[in-house]
């Protein structure tokens, strides 16, 4: 398609196709263990942004920034170092400039959750607590629109992810009360995912639940 929908001939269509190409590559990359497809996805999104400028098509620009953030976040989780995660955080924050809560509430919440994930991953690799605190704040923002009644599985994901970030914070602070809050949230996320038929997410939260239980027991001196 890109052979005919060239940047010179139909720049916005070319950019849309680059974005869609990035989506397909990111999906493939998420299923594979390597990083090649994810790197290609990042390149495709960056190509799209050459024409999907904020001034020209602000919501499309924000969509591609969000997609770029997601691909970079997955890539950063597989690579050593923090550069890709830092780029992911920057892309998500760019997206939020146009994907505002007032304009597109659920997209805004989705991006806040993605931002929280990238911050949480970065926080795991750093010795301080600032990134984890920012992750918790981002998840709490997401939950303002991702309510249990409206989108139960998305709610459970952000609620559970906040719990995981709280678990990491509690471990660094030696805060048993926070660890118990984290345990409760992860458990609720697990049950909601299980009831909703999302087996992979349920399995993920089940693993995190074991970690949270062990942390609570350790901090309570049991």
C-alpha cells in the first residue's frame, strides 16, 4: 500500500498507513521473544509522526504518540538500561497533551495506565521511590474514568497495576500497611479478571499475589 500511498502524494494517508503498520508490528512483537518487530514498530510510528503533526491533526498525533509509548514500553521491558522506558514515558506525556480527560476520557485513562506501567517498570530499575510514586498517581488518574461499572476489566487492570506499584513502594519503605493495601488490590484484580474470563491477566495477578503475600508476612514478622 505504501508504494502507492506515498508521503509525497497523500501525506496523511501515508501517515495513517505507517501508524497501522506500527500497530501490526507491535502486535507481532508482543508475541515474540525478540525485539526486532518492536523496533520496526517504533520506526513506523516515528515515520507517521512526520506528517501527523500536533498542529495539523492533534488527535491522530496523540494516538500515534500513545502507540509509540506502548511499543517503547514493551521494548524497554526487554532491554537492559532505562533509555527506552524514558522515551516511552515522554511519548505518553506528549499524547496526554491532546488526549485530555475532557475530550476523550477513556483514551486519556488508557494512556494514564500505560504511563503508569512505564513508570513502574522504570521504578523497578532505580533505587529511589519517585518513579513508583508517579506510577501510583498515574493509575489513580486512570481510575477516575476507568470505573468498575463502566469498564470492569480495564478498571481491574489499573487497580491491580496500582497495587503492584504499591507493593514495590511498600517493600522499599518497609511499610506493612501499604503492603496489605497492595495485597488487597491485587487480589481484587485477580478475581475480576478470573470472573471476566481473562485467563492470561488472571495468571499474571496470581503470580503478583504470591509476592504480595510473602511481603506482608515478612513485614509483619510472621
